[in-house]
């Protein structure tokens, strides 16, 4: 498997909410490296409007997958 794919599939824990996320799906916003759910929430809090794009959609890893 190519190294880039391996990094995307690695599951890490978001330091903001404590939930699992794929490393390749983590986002940076205002100095925070967060999962897609936290990114959406922080973006909405900072911009005072709804996040309307679909780039954060897709499957999320489960805690069971993280423990494997």
C-alpha cells in the first residue's frame, strides 16, 4: 500500500473532542488540528454562519476500529 494511503487510513484521536478520526481527514483551523466534526463546529462559531459545503462528509472511524 502506498505511504500516502497508509497515512490517510491511520486512525488518531482528536485532541479537541476525544473521538477517533482518520489522520488524512484532520483539518487545521486557527492553530488547532481537529477532526471534521470539530472543524465544522469551530468554523461556524468563528464565522457566525452555517458550514454549507459537503467536503467534510464521509465515513468516520469508530472507537472499535481505533482499538484494533
